């Protein structure tokens, strides 16, 4: 019995190439040009002159999981496409696809060709040998914008450039069409993302559907007509996941990307992003400073925008940056009846007692169809109410709650809430939180697990299941504790032995118990410097940059010309405490708005910390010193956003919550582009997510201290929020909030926070602004910053926003109500009014 046809197809594909790209023909195997009269058939390819890129027909290679779920008929196998791919990379990676929405099927392969048509355009045609006719699969005809050259088809040629751009040119080297103007889901160095204002051409990236379907997927990255770079859902209803305005692109995104690229050794000195805005065009682009390196930016079918660099030693693509970092933060990314977990691979999973609606799509990486029930609910068909249902509820926690809840005002207890859902056949889940009952009808969407990345929700969702499914889950859960107990005992014993060995090693070591690295950075680690090396780097500590209660900071330069700032800690007890605090907190994390700890020195009684040096010093110098450079409003606004993002990262995105405890302008450093960096973590505290650890030691600086420091209650990240609010007010006014001397008896007139909130209430923020700005500022942004600041300095810590809410509010993505006057400030006003009588 002969083997099935699909087996023959797969075997032949493997023999030809693991990538399903057939071998090249002899005629044009080494060519980069397609001339009139030539045709590129399946099995042939154009190769750029540097050999880096190839153009030809390809079929996406199914993985083992996808192959099992594909139906055993040829018409369900992945289609064939014309595209450009990285020719020297072992992992097949496309850079451009032509016929995304019209793949070539197996029976059409022998008829498919790429050639220059009679009107001088590139076209994929199917040749019908029986009728001598051609049918067009794809053509560049509808996209040609240059019709003024008067060229005929005989003078036209196609050229694959060294940068991966496919050009259609006239004989006079006039470009008629280019693939860079019509990208798929990938942007190569030199490509543009944006608009041509004259022709109306809009270059946008559209994600593919899945790993094996190159068709138009769910997400678009584009520059809209309002000069906003945004990531949105492609189909209605349109949901914008994130956006950058024109000003943010120029003054925030590009500097941030430059910082990010310089921080990573894999991209340092390799890429240069740029934003161009003139009378003809507006676009975002980037260039590669080393053509031998393979790199690309893509919009993944999951909605993440990624920067990828090829690592030859690891034989894989390395994702340097992804936005959003948590794929689950996108709207309804997994479809109905799913739970998204950013720490899982894959990150989408079905709810308990549900299965993928399309296993084939899930295997291909496309879960948007969601999941369906394994067993129908016990509800009478066609009836809205069911008083005798045997269905039960299964808790899912901790998660974000689904979209579109319906409030049940009559349910005053959890039992009432459960009954209300149970008696409604359309009800699929409920939650009861804070004496409030909510139920959901139909599909449950956007349920995300608390993954500690961008999601810290603690909600419990009660999912409606049949009695049989619910009982089955309970039986499985009863078996788990026994296994968990045994595993826990074994793991605990192993950890105990490891800690014992580690303790012995630390006691024998002359180093002081902090992570110790060699003289070079390994995988992002910090360097352990010799004291003699730092003496040379600082020229015997001859140039002092500043000082404080814990020691002095000196200017230095490493052998590779890296500018450093060396903090020498004084005092055995306090210096040791600050040393450990800074190394344990900032030493193991990296963020664009946190100062980078390069290394440390711990020899004998010497304790030194080595930081990257910020060329523009600290924020206080620019705000309060008369001889310093006056910061314009745009720079101040971006500094406020940057510091807020840095604090948000410390509070919400680290494995353990880090509270800085001493936010003030002196601890905000500015690099050469005035990008802010939070510094001085000597008072920082690492606390659990429940903030149950009470900090008993007084920390911080007078003028920026939250009231709870004096109350003895558990300290939360809201102390940093309070300090940040005080800093915002000083950014607005360009002066200290608390003058050292005030000749006036009316203290609230001198205490700026009181004046700020009063002026905010009467709509007169303009009078609060730094006079050195000469009215050159955005009043809308200034009012937004002032409102955020006044919320941050509320006396009751629960009234203050989180830093995540602060970031969104400053950026204009979250509207805040008018803040009340804090009771402490009101008392100051009342006291001063009485004193003046």
C-alpha cells in the first residue's frame, strides 16, 4: 500500500530543506536581480550581494505539536508564500512577505512564478498550461506611486539590496516601488515606520496570525494621522494598548531607547534609533552600525513589539527588549474562558474543565479563539432561570476580574451572590469582594493571573462548573497535598544543607557577604574592584563630587574610559549598613531610570560603591542654584515621568518590593540627555508584598517625610509616593518647598505645598510656575503635574495613588479628581491665621 500523499509531501520537504525552501536553480542562484523575461519559480531564489538576505517561495515549517494537530489532507497544510528571509541564519526567519492574505496551495506550486509583468510591476502569477493564461496571486501594481518616469516594462528590474530591501527600478535607477514601504510584521535597520504627508503612504507593521499563518493578525503598530505612534487591535472594536505622542517620541522614547541599548552589552554601540518629523514625512527608524550583525524589530502575533539580535554562540535570536514586557497586559490576548500568565510558556491556558476551541490554532501559537467547556452546564435549554441547578463553583485566584461585570445590589452576602448566579442560566461566574457582588454572563475575557510582572491583583473569581467537573477537581486537589508534602520535605532539606555550606563559605571568606564577582561583568553581574584599582581610577580620590552623612563621592575613570562616581562610605557601623542596603537593592536590578551600580569594593574596613557617573549632576543643582542651567518645561516634565517610572519599577516590578525611603532632588541624577536616574539606595528597604515588615529605624530627609514615619505603623511604598509629590512641587516652582527662614508670620504663605493646593483649587496654577520659565510651558501638563503632586502628599496613605497610577496620570492616561486639602496642611493654615490675629 503506497504511503499517503501528505507523508510524501512532508518527506520531500525535509529532503529539500528543513525550512521547506527548495534548492536553488543554477540560472539565478547567485544573482540579486530579476530582469524582464526572467521568472523566479518555486525552488529558486535571489540572494543579496552580501549573502545576508534571500528572496523566494517558502512554506512555514510546522513544529512537532502543530504537525500532530494538522489534518492529514494536503489542503490543510500551511500555504506557500513569497518572502525575504535571513539567508545565513540557521533558524528560518522571515523579514518580509508579499502574498500574506493569499497563500499558494500545494496543487498550485508548479504554476507559481514571480516575474515582472507587462506593465512593469512585480507579480506572482499562476501559469495555466491548458489555457495559456495567467492568474495573479499578488502584484505591486496597486501600490506603485511613481508614474512619472514613463518607463516601459522592458526597462524595469527588481533588485534585492544588502539591507533586505527589495527594489523595483526603472533603467534610470528611479525606484518605482520598494518592500520597505510595505512592511509585514518586521522592520529591518533603515526601514521606516510612519507616514509620507505628501503621498499619504503609511508604513505600518501588522502582526501575523500565527507561527504558520502569515496572514494579517490581531495587532497593528502604526503612526496615525495625529502623529501618535500606537499599538492597537486591528479589528473593531479598536483598542489602543499604548501610544507615544510626537513630543514623547522625540524627547522620551528615543533617549530611553539609547539608554536601554547602551546598558546591554549585546547592543551597546550597535543600533541608533531616530525620530524624523519634517514637512514631507514623519517616521521612526533605526540604523545598524555593524552590518555583520543580524537584527530586527517585530510585532509578534501575541502583540508584543520586540527587538531581536542574533547570537551565533547560542544559535538563537535574543530578545533584548519587549513592549509590553508582560504579554498579558494586552486587552483580551488569549480569548474567552482562558487565564493568562506572563511567567508561563505558553502564557495562555484554558480555565479548569475547559479545552482549546481549536487545538490546531493553539499549537500554532494563536489562542485568540479561546476555550470551550468540556461538559455543558446543568441548565434547561432556552430558560433564563433555573432554580434546581446542580452546578457548582470553582475558585480561581489570584486574578484580575473579567471584562463587563454586572453588579448585584440585592446580594448582601457571598451566599446570596452565589445563589444569584446559580439561578441564572446565563451566569458563568461571580465574585464577592468588600460586600459587593458581581456576576458575569456569557464569555469570560481578560482574566489574568497575578504573575508579579505588571499584575498584582488579589481577586478571587468563582467559575461555574458542572457538579461532575467540580468534584473531579476536588479529588485531584486532595491528592496533591501528599505529593507536595514529600517534595517540600526533600527541597527543604536540600536548601538547609545549601545554606549551611554557604554560611561556612562566607565565614571563611574575607569578603563581606555580598555577591562576589570576578574582575569582569558576567551575565549582568556587578564587579568586585580592588581598592588599589579604585585609587588609580580616582587619582587618589583627588576630585570630590559631593558628600553626605554616610561619606563622600569622587570622580573617576576606568581603564575602558567609562566615567564613574565612587562613593566612599565612612563610619564602620552606618557605612556597613548603607553598603549592604545599596548592594542588595540596586545591585541586582536594572532600569533606565535607576542609576547603574557598576561594582563595589569590600577589603578590610574599606567600603566603596562604584556607579556610572551622570554628566549633568543632580536635579537640585538645576532647580535651586542660580548659576546652573535652567531646565525648560519639557525637560522637567520628562524628568517627572522618568522618576515616576523608576519608582513604579521598584515598587511593582521587582521580585520583592523595594522602598527607596529617601526620594529628593539630591538623589535624582541627570545624564547627558537629562534622563533622570534615581540614586542613593543607602536607606532603601526590601519588604514583602504584604508590607508586613515594620521599619522601626527613622529614614529619609526632613521636608520629604511622609507622616506615617512618626506614627509607628507599617511602612508601605506610599512613603515614596509622598516624597515624590514634594519633589513634583519643587519641579514646578523651581524652589524649595520649605524656606529655611521666613520673615512672615503667615507660615502657609511661605510653605509652598499649602499655596499650591489653594491655587489648584481656584484654577490658578500659572502663578505657581518657576518665573525662569518665562511662561513657556504647557499649562495642561503643569495642571496635571500639580494635581498629581497634591494627591501624592495626602496625609492618609491610602488616599495617595500608587506609582503606577501616578505614571498614567502624569502621561494623561488616567484622570484624577480634584484633591482635597490634607488635614495637616489645613491645620497649618488655621494655626497661622490664629497667630496673625
